C-alpha cells in the first residue's frame, strides 16, 4: 500500500513540475511575452524600437513623451494589422518602419541626424528569415524611405548592400523619387550637431577616441527598427537610421550591416539593433543572438541578455535590441537609460515603453 502511495505522489509531483516549467517563461521576465491564449490559431507578433540612449524622464516634457508614445503606437498598429490579416512579416516590418521614417521624432528618414559636413546620410537593411535573403543601403542622401530601397536591393538586384551614388542610381532605375536634401533638415537635429561640434572644439581632439567617448555615450541615438513573425511562421527584421550625429568620412554604422544591425532566421529569431554602431559591428550583435539560440539551444531572452548586458558593454559599447522568435516570444533588451519601444502580440495586447524598468 505504502509503495503504491509513494508511486502516486511521485507521479503527481512530476506532472505538476512539468506544468510549472511550461508556464515559467511567461512569468520569468516582464519584457518577455510568451502568453498563448488560443493555441489552435497560428501565432504572430511584432516588436519595434525607435532608438536607445540617454533617454531620461527628467529631460522629457509630457507633450514630447506623449508624441513618442503615439507615434510608436501608430507605427506598430500598421504592422500588426498587416499580420492580423495574413500579410507577410516583411511587409509588416517595412510599412511599420515607413511610419517612423516619415516622423521627425526618430533618427531615420525625415528626422535623420546631421553629419559633420551638415548633410544627412541614411543607412537601412532588411532580412527575410525564410530564405536568409537580405538587402541594404548605406550613405544615401536623397531617399525618403531607405528601408524600401533596402527591400528593392533584396528583391530586385543580385546584391546585398549598395552604397552612396550607386545605390541612388539603382533607386532611380527602380522608379524611386529623389528627394531634395533639404527634406531631411530638422532644426533640432541641426542644433544637436552644432552642440556636439562646440563640445568637440572646446574639449578634445575628435581623433582622440578615448576622449571622444563621453560625447558619443551621452548622445541620443534614435535609429528605428522592427522584427515580426507572421501567421505562416516566417520571421523578418529591418533597421533604418541616419547614423550618429557628427559622423564623417562616409562613416557607416551597424544598421545596414547584416548580422550586426539586422538579422532574421526562421530557425531562431528576428533582431533589429540600435546603439553605438561600431561596437554592434564588432560584436555582430544580431547574428550572435541568433547563433546562440541555434548552436547553444538557449532561449531568445537568455541570448539577448548575454549579448546586450555582457558582451557589448565589456567591449565598451552601449545600446539595445528588439527581437521575436518563431514562437512569438519577444525581447526588448537594452543597457542604456532608455529605449523607445513597443510590441503587440497576436491577441492585440500592446506594450509601449521609453525608460528602463517600465
Ligand atoms: N546604430 C546606429 C549607428 O551606429 C545609431 C543608432 O542606433 O541610433 O549608426
């Protein structure tokens, strides 16, 4: 009798442990969304960022905070509607990014930061997780929505990355409108450049990178990016940026570098990065997260924490990522004071955040 009782208790304990493990990911981290309400429906989801950096509540007016939140919500709802009605992850990613590129709030498209020469040079990339196909553009100056051009490079050229005038020649051959560079002028971004130049002139040589660091570290970034999972189980990611204020020498950051700023693979996850691009290139941030999942079998959350909280800061860099995996789990990980971000799951639950610990 005792043996039967012991066996019964053992069986019940095993059964309940298994259930705890199944539900654990949903409760282990507030930035992870793995709730599944209706398991019979194909899941989908979308996550976006509008840049990471020294984004502090005390430096933000209520009206600006509201403007950011509204634009993040407007953007993510566009992508969510596409996914809900059966559209592709790539369509959701590019259309969502278009909304942020057209807003002066973000450092992409209309709101791009200024180079040292007081011009705007835009970078963007996309990647399709189903085919591992990718497209990117760097240093374009006349393209309203660089993410659309990155998609054209992917779908209508034999190449992955086009730069500068050549990229713009390709764009005009594909029927893209050429914007007057004055379209990208915004007073805020222009004044930000003047401030950085003044600090640079009074304090340090810009060639002394050690001394230059605090300026870069304290400057806001503001790149935009999106990662999505569609109802067919396909993942896609995209990133679009004006780069970093006061960049020169045709500097190109991580945003158009596949594996650094953007990566998507149906076997693992889709990732878009934002932050100090040189470090994100050296750490191959987006691919590293995917590779950890693929080769080490860790979760998206574990991989993102390792790369963003350990690997990138140990090199000296800062920033964040947004990512979604094939099961719809979402991560928004950053090591800066804040990151503009939002995600929506298949049930339409919306989460919008700006600062840390929200
Ligand atoms: N990663 C971008 C770059 O280095 C900047 C940003 O994310 O805001 O060009």
